[in-house]
């Protein structure tokens, strides 16, 4: 089916990102917004806009009825959910389907499959993706000790409805196990309404490396290499790079091929990200995200492929625009997440931006809805922009990033820009020598 008008069920920089792709494809756009976002750039740049409710997300950007009504009113024939909000909501995909509206993303079935972490892991095993050694499925308190002894300590208890680090508990030894299982279960119940947990070998110093895939839903799929997202704090990514400084080209093509083959087997449709922990040269699947990710532009920078174009193509049955053989990886890209936050404590800093000047020049991309005079509302996440820098080599990329950070002006609020100035000058970062704990250790070590 052809898509002629897309409603973008999101806000901020990602709403702009999707708008740009629609415009390039000659597709009309509808923005939706809360009353707090009436002055937002995504509303100004869309062909039409609909106010869908008051500031709290649950009443606006998460309000399925309002979004479906906005589609009916404007005649939108498809919805792009961006990331977050309704992007991995299988019920939303089902409801759109029932209304004859195209959800730009995977099938509701595939969203559900990957949303349950035990089913996701079982699926990964069946598809030939390497996983972390662990329990075969759910772990009950009465079986926990036997399973933990088989796996070997330390072990990690995870919520099957979890993800993004919520509801995880480490048990270093037998003494700690009972309490770890019971707290993981009660935290899982409180957070997700489901107390099911599973168990894995705990990896102490991994990197977080994820593979970008796109499938057409008919058995064709490609990979676009990996991103290294190890630099994070409290499960919020801060700095991402492509390629990973830890991999060579053989490792990249091997894990990429494994992921693309898996997506072919499951007839996956849309963009997806397969997340791994990487330690001592081995990959261990942890989760799959069935959406476009915040950090997708670094993959676009090194491949030249527009991932939102591909998402729209496969959603409308038009197939992928490239084959695996046609994809080449060129140079190195780094993304810095510019948040309206204190650069050391990460406490949000909403308010009015008094001056705004984005850097430019070769190899520079700024995805942001911010402008001078824009008032950042306190209701949503604090990401106000992404700085993406591309160079022919990692060294060139780092030198360029240093130059570009000096040009970026955001006044009136606190931002994470000063943190990036510290990181770009750091020797471990220059060497690519970091794991998932590096940033938190660095912040503790250098605290005033
Ligand atoms: C792990 C792990 C160590 N061993 N699994 C955290 C988020 C969730 N997606 C998976 N997570 C982890 N799973 C095993 N078997 C360490 C983490 C983890 C982590 C992973 C990716 C990025 C940042 C992280 C921060 C702390 C812990």
C-alpha cells in the first residue's frame, strides 16, 4: 500500500528527524503535540498539527485514542512512533491495524516476542544468536540455588518484563542468592506487574555493543554494522560511536551476518537493534529493540543510508533500497547526547534557552528542535539535541569533535556539553579503552 500522509506520534528532535525523511519522500506530515509543546519546532515544520492533550505524556503522547482520532481527522494513513512513547507498544500496533492505519515498525507479534525477555532470549537461541549462559526460562525461588550452582557465581537475576536495567540484582555467592531473587521478584512485580525472573552468568566488565538491522518482512534483511554504547550513566547512554573501537572488520561482518540471517529467518519487518554484551572477544545477546534508536545517526553517517527512509519503504511494502553487498562502512562517527541537565549530577535543567548556535562544517550533523527563545518544558526527557560528528578515521573524528564542541553555544540552561569537552580530552576515551562502568567510575573519581 502506498503511504501519502504520516502522523508522527512523537516530539522533539526525533519528530523533526522523521519529518525530514517524509519531506524528502514527498509524503505529507501531521504533527501531534501536547499543550506544553504548542511552540515546538516539530509543530511548526509539519504540514498540519493536532493538539492531543495536556502536558503529562500519559494524557497526550501516550494517549492512543487521541492519536487514532488525530489520524481520522487528518486522513493520515500511517503513523511513525519515533522512539520511546508508543514505539514498542504492541497494543498500539494492533489498534492502528484494526483502523486500517499503517504502523511504521515491526508486526505487533514481533514487538511482543521481544518485549518479553525470556521469549526474546529463547528466540535468539533458535535463530543462532549467541546468548549469555543462564537459566532455560523462568527461575522460581525453590529452584534458584540449583540453577545458580550450574551457571556458577556471580549470577544476575533479571525481570522477564524488564529491560533497560530495571529489576536486576547481582548475587556474588550462595549467601546473597535468596535475597537477590526475592528483591528482584518484588521489584519486578512493582515495576511491571509481573514477578517472573530469569538468571544469567554475571559479566563483570563488558562493553555494550549493538547491531543495527533492517528487514522487509518478506525474508530479506540487512545489517548496518554495530554501535558501541558503553559510555552510559544509570542506563542512560551519553556517548555512542560507530564502529566500536573494540572490533575489527572480521568480527563486525561476522556478528552482523549472524544478526541479518536471524532477521531473515523470522521475516522481521522494519528497523531493529540487537543488543549484546561483549567481553573477552565474545558476544552475548541481551535484548532486541524493535524500533529506531536515538543513536541511529552514527550508523547513517558511516553507511550513508537513511534509516527512516528504509523504515517507511518497508512499511509500505516497497522493500529495502540496498542489498548487503552494496553497503560499505566509511570512517568513524560519534554522537554526543546534549541534555538539558547539570553535566556532573545529570539533574534536569528545564527553562528558556537564551542563545543557541549550532556548529557546522564538514562531517557535522546536529539533530535538535531547540532554538533561541525556546522554553524547555519540564514534563519530558531532557534530550534537547544530538551532535553527530563523522571523520575518515577515529582520530579525525575526535579532533573534529573537539573543534565542534567549542563552537556549540547553548545559554540560559545547564547542558551536558562541558562533560563532552572533558571526555574528548581524556586519554582512555582517546584510546577507545572503556567498558559499561567507565563513565560512572570516572564521574566518581573526578567528583569535586
Ligand atoms: C547484564 C550485565 C552483566 N551480565 N547481563 C543492563 C540493562 C539490560 N539491558 C542488561 N544489562 C546488563 N545485563 C549480564 N549477564 C550488565 C548489564 C548492565 C549494562 C548493560 C548495558 C549497558 C549498561 C549496563 C549498565 C549496567 C549493567
